[in-house]
C-alpha cells in the first residue's frame, strides 16, 4: 500500500466510459509502470499515455528517462523503440514472487526527454 501511495502523485490514468483502461506511474527518472488493459491494446491508448507521461516527467525536470522491459517481451520492446526509446543494456533485478525474490532479466531502455 505504501508503495502505491508514493506513486499516486506521478500517476496518469486513461479512462473510457468511466472505466480505467490504462495507467502509467513513475518515480524520479524511472517510468516504472505502463499498463493498458487487453481490450484497449492496439488502440493508440499506450502511445498517447506514454507521450503524456514523458511530457509530465520533462516538466518535472527529467532529461533522460529510463524504463525496464522484461527480456523476451518483444512486442513491448518494439513499441518502446517506435516511441523513440533505446535499449541501453540488459540488467537483472530482484523481483518478489510467490517463492521469495528471484532475479529477472530486463532491457534497460532510455529516452532523452524535451518539453
């Protein structure tokens, strides 16, 4: 709960017919969340939300943003690359799971932001 509360001030939500269909959240220069509900994928919701997030981050003074894309999620990686993000390096991060923490590989993607 504390983790989510901390993100609320930097969260954007996309609604359609009073239903949340997508959201993004960041902390500092790291865009940690970008989610679009399955029925709304491929509708430009993700690109509009990502662009809006980048603009808000730039307004906060972020000049280079970073996100971590799960290695193997080629669809997401292609989307980010179409949106101007670049794969900087492959990293491994500990992620909490059902059986404790496990190391998970991610592509560390970056983008220079401008207002």
